[in-house]
C-alpha cells in the first residue's frame, strides 16, 4: 500500500468514526434526552473508547453541530471559484447556493439536528459561537477579495448579512415543511437584500 493510499484509508476511517459517533449520539439524544446522555454512553454505543471521542469532538454540543466546519469549508471553496471581477454580494450569493444544495440532500438529518438544537440551550449557544467564527473567517476572505483595509466595514457587513440570509432561510425551510427548495429560498433572500428590505419581493 502506498503512502497516499494509506493516508486516504486513515482519513476515510476517521470520517466513518466521526459519522458513527454523530449518528449514535443523535439516536440517544432523541431517545433519552440530551442532558441525560453521557459521552461514555455515546462512545460505548459507537464501539469506541471515551478517549477516542475527544479526538473528534470537543463536547456533546459539537455532535449536534458536527457538519459546521464542513459547511464553512464548502462556502469558502465556492467563494474562491467565483471570478474576482464578480461583485462580492453576487459571489456570496453563488457560494451559498452551493451549500444550500448540499443541505437539501440531508433533510431528515437536518430536521433531527434542528429539533435538538432548538430544545437545548447549550447547543443553541454553541451554534451561535460557531457562527461568529464563521463570520470572522468569511470576513477575512472577503477583505482579501475586496483588498479592503482594516477600517473598511464592508467585509464584516457582507459576511454577517450573508450568514443571516442562510440562517433565516434554513430555519424557514425547516419549519414550513420544505414546501420550497432551500436553494430557491436562499437565492430569493439574497435578491431581496440586494434590492433593499423596504422593497416588496
């Protein structure tokens, strides 16, 4: 086995263990409640040692929010692919459309996570903390894209607004029974903000 193959196998095994921990945890949270479920119980149900848990997650809260880092990576990758001449708002619109399509392929999983997050204050607080980190990272990428100086508020404003669009669209989509495709909702929200909130859709 080559070094590349060995590295690929290790990464695949890590992803599988991480996914197994997430799936087992969601099942236990739904059955027994978030607060009553321990890390030891989650690890045992996943067939892993408790110390292995902390190789993948900082806390129980992060099990519910396990896809956050991956989603941010997808946004940044998509943003890097947009032409540098494209206006920043349009580039964000295109980038978030990619992630919205990803979300749309995992509806059941998202609904289960959303229910646990909504019912658990610590998980909701952790989600806000992670989103603040998203905003900082996204703003840094936008600052480089716009060649903006430290006194320019545009990168932070653009990042915060784009994330608010995604969050509001996702919550609306999940709470209204997915009657409209998520990418459509996200695109419409970007367009609405582009025109101005005081304008009719």
